[in-house]
C-alpha cells in the first residue's frame, strides 16, 4: 500500500528548513515531474517497495532531477536547471518515490562540513551551531530531522558516511559501479558513486535495491554477480547474521604509522597528520567501543585486523581526487556551462572571469593541486605513486575480505568495523577543525573509495548530545551483508533522533 503524507507535512518541513537550511530547492506541493522510466521493470519485493512508494525523498544537488536546480553547491551553476534525470532518480520515481527537493552540499562535493557551499550554510539538526558534515550534509540533515525518510547523496571519499555519522542516520556507500553514475556531476570519477542516506537499515536496503544495477549510460556500472549474497530472501534480511568481524582500531592505525619508514620531509609530514587524525575524540572512542561490545553481545566474533597502507590513504586520495577534479571541472567555462561575466576582453578572459567569480576557494585549491600533480615530468612523483598506494590498499583489504570480485568462497571476514571520523559534528567557532585537519580526518572513509568497496555508517551511540557513527566495510557487492549487520544492531539499539523530530514515516 502506498504511503500517504500527513496534512501537517508541509508545515513540519518549513519549521525544520527555517532552522537548518538543508535544501537548495524545496517544493513539497509540486514535486519533480517523473522521469521517463525506460529501464527494465524494477524487481523489488513488496516489503521493499512499501518503504519507497508514496514517500517523499531528497536528492543531493549534484545529482540531476529533471526540471529542478542542479547547482552543485556552486555560484557558477546557481542558475542551472537540469533538463534530464539521473538513472538512480528515474528508478526511485519508478518505485513510487517523489523528489521534494534538492539538498545542499560542499561545492562539487569537495569538503566535510557543507560549509564549502557557495549557496548557503546548512546546520546540524542536533545542534544548529554545528555543521551537518559533508559533502552530502543537506541530505543527511534532512533525513535526520525527519523531513524525508531517505535521500540520495554521493560519496567520493566519505561524503555519505561522514554526514550520516554527524547527523545520526544510516549512510550507505555502495560498491564502485553498483549504482549508475549517469546524472551525477563528476568530481573524481574513479572514486565516487551515488549513495543512500536513510532513517533505517530496512529503508537503506530498499532504496539501494531500487537504484542499483547495470546501466548502459554508465559503462562502469555493473549488476551484482550471481554468486553474491542476495539482498532479500533467506540469506538476506532477518536471516542469520552472526559471523566474524575484523576490528580496525585506532591503535592498529597508530602502530602502522609508528612503524613506517620516514623517507623524507613530505612523508614525515603526511605521517604526522595521519597520526593526529587516527586518534579519536574521547566521545567517538566511547561510541566505537560501544559498537565493538554491542556486536560481541549480538554473537559476532571479533578479531583485530591491520591495514598498514591506510596511513598513506589520505595523500593518495587527495592526489587522485584533485587530478580527476581538475579534468572534470574543465567544462565549467562560462561557454558550455556557467554564469558568464557581463563583459570580457576575449574568449580566454571570459573563461578566466567565469571561473574566478564562480568557483570557491576550496575548488580553486583542488584544481591547482590537480594540475600540479599531473604536470608533465612529475606524474611519476605524485600521481602514479598515489595509484600504486591505491593498489596496495586495495590488495590489503582483499587479503582480509576475499577477492574483489565475488568468488563464492566463504570469506575470511564478514566485514571490518572501523571508525567513520575522529570527531563528532564540529562547530563553526574557534574550536572548529581547520581545512587541513578536515582532510587528514578522511583517513577512515577514503580507503573504501580507493578500494572500490562498499561501506556503511550508522549511529552507534549518542555522546554529549551528539550522535557517534561507526563504519562497516565489506567485500565487493556485500551490501546485503552490511545491511544485515546494521539491521541486527538496530533491532537491539533503536536509532536516536534529535529534539523536535516527529515520526512521519513508520
Ligand atoms: N571530504 C572529502 C573531500 O573533500 C570527501 C568528499 C566526497 O566524498 N565527495 O574530498
């Protein structure tokens, strides 16, 4: 049966939006027109369909929805409206969801706070003086406030999981290629994908099931291999869950950093930043320990694991992400896209003026960094080295979890439990995290993107009035397993909500 919105919905939305500014465009009375659902009919069990059909949802404003804004959080694109919809959006609409708005983000997905948006600032629903995390901060905040039961985000280095952790919702970053990127404005194509923010494990599962699958418009998209555990059914939700969890603790990361050879000043600086970021704020530490104990109580066997390559994950991630961003963002030149200056001397001047006025500082920094690491004669020193680190990290995860392509053998571990981010949602005052510290803190999230593996974050506890998330990372196409584990947790530890939240969705 299709869900019907309560009459109070619009008022509830407005009340929250006035407080948190999660949306760059919001039109509950006039949702986006449905896209052309031309794909194969969705094969969704009734239980999953009933969690989508008739429900409103939100879409990060770097994912195309026909007729709606597509600002990417950038001044340069603030007037752009999309003439087409992303495949993931068309599939959600085919399953009966309606898109009520587009959500704020760090410009082009570059950031961890959503404060890098050129459009507006979004507040955390738990404490409006704090950031919602980023870059999918609008989607996470809107879901946490109960404005929508689920939203789409994108995750290049943690942008679904980290804001999910900051706002206290479920955040799923699928296996690379499991969801079509068609209609997602590219930031770093080899790392990113569309992900799900949701109010429960069951809803995240339903939404992922609706949007996944091979799409001829994205050649990197794939169906789950036949041998992968099904998302639904006997082995799926509600089935046996207990197994073996590898625990990647901050101590294991610190140990790898301490043992690393420090060859030169650059490496020493990278290791020092990694050491600072690996250490968890005491409240986050308590949440992580609660997760460890909670899973043990659920019957899981916990074993300590190490991923030594993680210590170089952040420099490798930012080298590759910036290199790809510098190429992907070249199209925003005021000619094909973008708001033009009133007057320019010549075409080059037009491009310069458009980009200078349109891009924010963080985007400019990354374009410069990207062109620097790719400049001729230096690729070996930065870009290719980063690719080698990436291959090494992927190999370390595969050694723990089994082959990247599902081979049907019983995997040594069901999943790896690790932190999401070293802090809870930070504020905007002097105790805020510096832009450099925010990047170093991507340590625990960016490795899933480097390895192309699925990872999920969910709220494990509330400490000092703010949610603390933890992360489960699994082998390729093991989303069903990660969601089973999250659901097992949720049955015993219902997810928390911020003050003022009303349950419109169950
Ligand atoms: N914080 C990371 C960055 O700024 C993650 C971004 C993302 O996943 N889009 O690149």
